C-alpha cells in the first residue's frame, strides 16, 4: 500500500522555508522550544558510542551544522556542498571529496543519502577516505507506511521503489538539484542486508535500528517548517520511549528514521 512511486515538485511543497538553511540554523539557536532540540540531540548522540577518544571524523552534508554540539570528538569537521559560514570545509561534493585516502576514523551522514544521485559512488568515496576499520555513521529517513503517507500529504519529497540503487551509472535523484530526493533510497539500500553485502562488499553492516514517530511528527521540521505543539522535556522523553518501541517492533509501519553503521573492511 502506498508503494506506487510518488513524485512532487518544490512548488507543491506544503512545508515552509524549504532549503533555507541559514534561517533554520538561526531558528535552532534562537528557539526555546524543546521539540526540535530534543529530536536532533538524539539523531546524533547515539553515534558517540562508536567514536573512540582521539578519533578523527567528518560530517558530509552537514546542512545547518549543529552536529558539533553533540559529537564527542576534538578532531571533527563539518562539510557541505555550500559556502555556509559555519562549515569547516566548503563546497565539498560527497561523491568526490578533497580529502586524502584513509584520512578519517569516522564519517557522519545525517539524512543526506536520500538526496544522493549515485549512492554506490558515495559509498566508494566514503570507503576511500576512511581508515581500515573506520565507520560510516548513518542517520536516515525510513520510507515506512506512515512516512509515505506523510510525504503524500505534505508533498515535501517523493519516493520511488522501482530503481536499482546499486547501479553505479543510474541516477537516483536529480544531480542538478541539491534538494532533489528519493526517500526510498535508504530502504532499497539497507532493507535486504544480503543484497547490500553482495553489491557493496567493501562495507559491513554492524548496526541497524529504527527510531522516531510521534516526536518526528511534532518536531516542527529541521529545515522546512510546519506546525507543532510545544512539549516539556519530560513528556518528550516519555514519547521517545513509545517511539522506540513502535519503530523497532513495527519498522515497516511506524519508523520514520533509521540508524545504520557501516564498517570499512580491512
């Protein structure tokens, strides 16, 4: 149900301020509302369990650039394919970065892969810049039943399950539009671990879990904005426990986000 390809345009988007990363960053630091800050804290905080003291890391596609608030590393830089003032390295193409072979112990990718036109090229580039045994820490969208329903209602981004994400020469999103997206990409990549292992043999999946439902819906949006009801922190914590239970018990129905850790084979 709702698996039929859904495509939308930026003009049809029912969320506000799409693509306004400067405004979204200002909003994050200015707001005294807990919802969004709680959501983003938990999108990055789990990654620290897989980062060792002294590890050198980088975020690719950093967007509003708030990961440094949560990642516990003194050697962590943020990059994006833009010229935003808060970036450590600007104008970084995730498919052809300026970094040297084996430069990083870990790379962070948060809700970025579903925007990548050539996912396999992305994995090859991340493999190149990671040290042997290095990890790619991925927080991504999950095109569950409710996510597909939300996308159809809000018309923010589309999805198409009828593409071969492992074909290196097949474009999966519009390479000329940074905000082009196919929200089915993470599912097509990771729902079948055996197929991923066969197609991307140089990485091993070492963690796969799911998260977010009610707190996602009531966050107000990270960059594109929508209505939300402000909640106190103790309520958000209770809701997170419910979300974690629903998301991991019924990922195909409720989970709106997923976590994947890929380890570079030695």
